[in-house]
């Protein structure tokens, strides 16, 4: 199922999950969300991972055929799981955790009927809490993703051609990302979140509100996907915010950079400098024990004092956060929002994205991915942070 | 919310949905799945469409800000819906349909608590049944998508360069699709289905089983996304199956074509001809009233008689269907499988994909998108169907 040297890593993840299962008072956790299957096994399969409070994880696999490794049990349907557990000498759970925030209602009811004797509780927040603090192995994968991502961003100006529409530039950036090893798919928690690889926002389109819970919007090309570039020609006086997601290893990194065409208003440069100042102040104070809400408040205060409150995190429509955890999914915990309860801990990895929308000009600001170390935070995405001219 | 000439279309969709609400004995249907929001309003938003058995649909919108049109009510949270309905003089439903196959368990429980007096029933199969039969307006959008898609496929050989890996070729095809107007995102029903734009399968990678419920597999580049190309160099003797999804209008078209490098074995050509024969026989008999299962059986019988049963719809792992409806999502009804209960009706649109995997050589076969007419079926994707040499 995964390379031999990966066994220790899976053992570590298992013990992290088992520890929260124990603390919750449950006997087992049955996961089937692709992100959690990948986390618990090292690969995506169709089926379920059964994690007992103690003992081995069992992989109940529907597809693909031919997985040969310990603890794999092939099934056609989840109704076979109780019998298979009995054959393995594993007692049925009295309290079972399910992914109530990602299983559909009908999938959940089906599993509840299968484990009809068990009390069912919600495991989604628990496993998201576990995944929030990355292992060293995971941090290495995010570091690798961030390195490819940064290298791609350094070449972003080279694929611009005069007269391009925002979509045409986006297409060349998507290709650049793929040539640098991007898997393409950006895995997102929550079925209502949709995006194609990332976003390129030029000029006034940056101020178009979108239905999605991303930091910024854009009208998109079609009402079926109202996000990101809208096909307008990029013009002198525009800023261009490039926010193409990085998924080079199954683990996401997230970064944005801003480019300019012709002369851009001083106000845009000032707002961009405020973003860099926010990032720099956060780098000074962020460390284990600091509250994510405190970090949001610091950013908001700096933006407000600089006179950019009306532009902070959007203008016609505003995002309610300035950062988010990244990992197997693009939107993990912690969340950097006013009412967030998350507290920084060593091993967390997050994207920080203080941004401003300047009407008629475009978006400015910065986004980088950081890991929380024992004493502070370390930036994983490395690339020029000033506004670079494309022309 | 949508262009003025779109009003008649939305009225038509409303009456189709209201007819199934009525027949089910329910008083209303509350939808929040992006595909169903798009279907009921003409755009994706964050919120809910409330469809009463009679009367106007109400759009409860969280985001984006600034939608100005009739029947839009802004809300912060779904708990406001009952009060807002009362303000509008609409009686609360006694029987309410919810999307039990796409709402998460917790979302569904939240809505059940909000409508605690109502009996809740599953509306997912009903609206998928409605969406299965397309309106003329929708057929025009799929026709347009299919035209762009076909035009892109005609240029597919032109972006091949000798010595490319399957992924490098895929990247150029993705760019080609985007330059032809593809929105990129391929919308799929079911959270466990993941793919990036489509699939390019060359040589023996075509025989790698995947966890996903697509017609064919491929190992992919990473265990986090085990589908499609795996980075191997395409070699003489390989067939290359290109199956890049088409989403040019918010409506999907689906097509595949096969290319070759160097001399390929006669067996591969024979199997490809069997695919074309299957398609041709289905074109002769498919019309309103014909069962989808009958069409599957016909395809299977032709494949078996030709001696290709072991290769039909996969070799190491097989798909259980030879076609599927397309529309707002890539995997709609009808399903062409042995136990399908679907019966063809005028206005259905589906992709037919009889394919074979020849070990060590690659995949062969054909995929086109068809619309069911009053007396037969019409092919919407038009492009050379023989195996074309890339070199």
C-alpha cells in the first residue's frame, strides 16, 4: 500500500488518532473521506479505514484491485465490515466516530444502520484537529511542494505577453505549475467550495464578489463557476494578483504574488506595503501559544491604522479571515479569524494572506506558507515579495 | 440574477421540479448543492433555493453580495429561512425534500432541526431525474460545449512532440482545452470522485486500476490522486487514450479519442473497430423507450462475440458501465449498466464509451456525447474516430 520506510510514519499518525479516539471515549473511528483515507494509509482508495482505539488499523478496500499489504480486507459493500471485524477477533464498537461533516446524510445513515448497536459521534473535528499539527514527514512534503511552488512563481513574469487577457495569463501559469510538477487538483474541504487550480485577478475584476469562501473573488468566465479571472484584457494601471494553488506532493502550499502593468496608483503600493508590514509583524510575534484570533486582530489593527480598513480582505465583499491551515486540503485548521479558538502549536502549517482590494486597480498583498517551529514561524514559500512589473 | 431572456427557461425548470414535488406528495424542496443551485437559478451562489410545490422559487443567498433580482432574500444562516418564509406569506412545509445524497450529515441535521415540524424525504433522486431530461436551452449549451470540445480534439495531434511523457502531453492538451474556452473544473456528483480535467492514458499505464468510478484508471503521478497519466515516456507501440472533459458552458460534454505511436499490434486495431461497431449498432437501435440496460447488454455481447470480453471496459479492473448521462455534472443519469432501470427519453444527453484495455499496448475505443431525439440519437461530438498516428 505504501513504501516500507513509510511504516513508522503511519504508526505515528495512528497513535495520534488513537489518542483523540481515547480521549473522546469512543472505541473506534471509521473514515472514508479521501483526505482521511490518504492520511491513514498513504494513498487514496475507495473504501474505509477502521481505526480502533487500540490495535491495528484495518483498510476495507472496494477499489483498486490488487493492493497487497497487511491489514487490507477487500469488501464489496460496507455491510460486510462487522462480520469482517468479527473474523479478525475485533469487538464491535459501542461508541463509533464517523465523519459527520463530510459523509452525506444517506452514507451516514447507512453506516449507522450497519453499526446499529453503537452510539455514533462526530469524528470530523477530531481528525481535523489531528491533521492540523503536521508530522515531520508531512512538513517535508509541504516544504517540497513549497519549493516547487516558489520556483514556479519566480518564472511567472516570463510567461506574460502584452495584450493578454487575465484568462490567457492564467492558462500559461496553470501550465507552468503543471510543468513544475503540480498534480493540478486542489483538494478542498467542503463540497460547496470549487475552484480550478487557483485564481488570477486583474484590475476591477478583483472587486467582484464571489459565492465562495476564498480570500478574494472575481466574476469568473461563467455563472456556473463565478470565481477568478473573467476574460478581460489586462491593462496599464492594473495590478495582477496571482494565487495559483500548489499541490506538488499531495500536500498543498499556498502563495500569492502581485504584478503590475504600467504605472499603478500610489495607493496600491501603500496598501501592498501595509500587507508586507502585517506579515513582518506577525513573523515577530507568532509562535506556539499565540492565538490565531490575536494574529487576525493584529493584522486588522495595522490595516485600520494605515487607513485601509475599507479595502482590507476585499472591498465590495470581505473575507472574514487572513489565513488558514494547509495540508492534504487547502482549507485546514487553524483559521485566522476574529472568533477563532485555534492556538498556534509547533508543527502547524498555515498560509497567511493579508490582502487589499483597490477599486478599479486590482488586488495587492502577499501570501506565504509558514510552519510553526518551537520558537516562532518559518516561511516555506520563497520568492520576491515586492510588486514586480510584467511589462 | 440571470439575463432577462432566461426567465422562460427558469420557469420551465421550476415547473418540471414542481411536478415531481407534487407527485412525491411533498410541499417543498430546499436545495443547496452547487449543481442544483445553478440549475434552479442560472448561477452558483452560497445559499439555498426554496422550491414550493406551487408558486415562486425563493433564493436565500448568503453570498455574493449585490444580487438584485426578484425573489432573492439575503440571509446570514439557514435558521432565518422559516421566518423569512412567514414574512412572504408562505406556509411552512409539512413534508420537505432535502438533498440527502449530497448534504453532509451535519448539514442535513441542521436543516431538520430548522424544519422540525416537517417530515423530511430524500429529494436527490427526484432532481437528478428532472435534470436527466434536458430542456432545449440546456441541449443548446451542451451542443456548444461539444462543438468547442470537438474543435479542441481536432488539434490534439498538433501539440504532441516526440519524446513527451504522458503527463507532458496531458499538460498541452489541458492548455489547448482552456484556450478553446474550457472552464477547467469538471463538476462531478459524489465527493469521492476526483480528477484533474481528464485523463491521458498511454501504454501499460492504461491497465493500472484506480480507486475511482471512471471507465478507465491509470496510476496517476502520486498516491494522493491515483488516476490518469503517470509520467512515463510514450513509446512506439503504445496507444494513447485522450479523455479530457469538456466544460465550456457550465454543461459538460464528454469524448475520447485514441492516438498511436509507431506500429501498434493488430489486436489493438481490432478491438478499436469493435468499439466503433458497438457505437454504430447502438446508434441504430437507441431511441426513446429503449432500456439503458439493453444498450449495455448489446455492447457486451458484441465485445464477447468478437473475443474481447477479457479486455472490455478494462482488463485488470473493469468498469461496470459503458455510458453515463452528462449535463451540469459529468456523471448524471441515465447509467448504461446491466442493472440500470433507466429508459431512454427524448432530451436525455449521455456519453457512450465502449473501450478496451490491451495489456502492454494501452486503451482503445471511442467516446462521444449523444442527445436522444424523438426517433433516435444524435451525435454531438464530431471528430475523426479512427486511431490517428501522432508521429
